[in-house]
C-alpha cells in the first residue's frame, strides 16, 4: 500500500509508532551495549584479574613459604654436617625430629632432605634410600636443571598424588623438599569460584595440567589438548592474559596469571553465559519495559491521531455536504480550540461566509438580470411585431417599385419607339412638305403625328 493512499490518521499513527519503535530500539541497544561494556570492563578489568591475582598470590605465598622453609632446611649448617657424613642413630633422630617439626609447623604431608652428592635421602620417617637415576629421575632432573627451586606433582607408589616444593643449594650439597596432598590443594583450589560454575586450575610452563578439579587431566592433558592450539597464548608470563573461545559450541572465557615462585600458571575457566547472565536478565527487563512503554505510546499515538484528525474529518464532512448535498452555505464549523485545527475551522468559516455573501449577491443580481431580461424580451417581442409589419410594408413597396419600374421601362420603350417613329415621320413629312406644300406647313403636320403617337 502506497503512503499517499493512507489517511492522515494512519500516517500519524505510523509516524508515532515508527518513532516509538525506533527510539525504544536505539535506547535499548545503547543501554545493552553500555551495560555489556560496563560488565565486561568490570569482569575483565576488575573481578577476574582480582580473583586470579588473589589465587595466584595465595599459591605464590604458600609456595614461597614452603620454598623459604626448604631453603632454610637445605642451608642449615647443622643438618648439612649430619648428612655429609655417616650419621649415627642419634644424629638421624635429630634429623627426623627436625623434619617432623617442620611437617607439623607447615601442615605438610612430607618433609625431606637429601645429599646432592651422594643421593642419600631422608624424610620424617627416617632414612629411605639412596636415590638413583633409574628410579628417581625427578631428583637428577632437578640437579641437572640448574634451578634453585622446583615444584611438581609427584605420584607415589600407592597412587597418591602430591605437590612437591624443592630447594637445592646450587653451590652446595643440601637439597630439601616439602609435599602436600593434592586433595588438600584441590579443596583449596575449589574454594575459588567465578560466577556459578567457573573454576581455576594450575598448569606448568609447558601447559601441562598440574592441578585440576578433574584428577584425570592432571599430568595427562595440556591446555592445547583441552582448549585447542590457541590456548597457548595464555602461557605468557604476565599478570593477566585473556582468551575468548568456544568449547563444544559454548562461549568460554579463559584467563591466566603467572605464578613466579612455581613457574606455573593459574588458569580460569568461566562460561560466558554465566558472565553475561546479569546482562541477559537486564536485557529481558529492558525489552519488557520497552514493549510496555511502546504499547502505551502506541495507544497514546492512536488517541492523539484521532484527536487531531477528528476535527479535520468534521471539516471534510461539512465540505462534502456542501459539495454533494444541497449546497447550504449557512453551515459553519464549531470552534472548540485555539490550535491549528481551530484556526483551520475559523478560516473555513470565514471562507464560507465570503462565499455565502458572494452567492447571495450573485443571486440578487441574477434576479435583477432576470427582470431586466423579461423587459428586454417584451420589448424584443414588440420590436419583432413592428419589424414584421415593416417587413410586409417594405415588401409591398418593393413590389410596387418593381411594377413601377416595369411600367417605366415599358413607357420608356414606347417613348423610344414613338420618338423613333416621330423622327421617321418628321423626316417623311419634311420630305412630303417639300414636295407638296410650302415650308411653313410642315411643323403642323409633324406635331399632329407626334400627338397621335403619344395618344396611342
């Protein structure tokens, strides 16, 4: 349907509704965009970095504490003197006692000390064994690494997983290590939740999972195995790294923070749907409010359109009645307002008043013209009768003139003939007079003949 074919009311309603829908849509879009930006900023620049930093700092503090204790143990001159020689049972008792004190102090599963040169290894239970490269690769790998500290997940023969924090004297013989059960660490890890189901876990510098709520992934899966090759971007040593990706069709926010004391990374896994759940709820509320406000404005638009167009329709009906009815110019539009519609009605009334006066004047003039025309018609009838009479008299005169002309022509012809005969007779008389009579008698004879001809 073309716009030109719409009534003013429909156009007004369409304009109001379009304006309401457009303004509501724009405001809703801007509100949702700003809300999303604010939420993303709050989450990505505040909450998530703060949570990761808090967890990282807690882990870092715990590990630093253990590393500090391990450093003190590995650097303890008394302990080094004992493990550097063949120790007696009394000295071994002192070592075991010291290890148990540290174990109780730091709430550890194990406290151990070893001789880097001989491989002799003690824990809180006493002397265990001499470490060998075949059975204890972790020990020799640590020695060969050249690093003073090491943190790793270690699985005991009984299957128990432990987190070991070790310190070695790079220029000495002491090596000390502490361990905690991963169950305790996992419980500690699970205390940190983001939104409803977001969680954190730990990976080493290579991305291998070290501590996870799913124990089947620890030491078996890497970040790339779980989240794809793009997850390698999280292994950048910094306070905060972020990756927005999709896992099994669902959007997931991944974040990481580097733990310097362990050379590990704290990884946060947060479903984007949960992150934006408040935004979605706000969006639904905005949509509901927008729909309600839109409906209210549509009702108001229809009412306003009817209010505006009703007087116009009334004026149009008056025009139609004047044009299609008996043409009663005495009709007027009631003026109930001083707005544009009232001005239109006032102008219409003024216009009709002028037309009414003009038509009245024309009607009065028409009556006068009709009277004058009747008089002219009467005079024209009389004139016509006189003209017919004059015509008849004229015809008679013309007939008489024609007859007179014919008579004159005939007389002229006879006169001409008489003249000719007279001339001939005169000539003949003259000739005869010259023969038989004297000259003075000739005129009398000619006159006599002429008179006779004229008598004829």
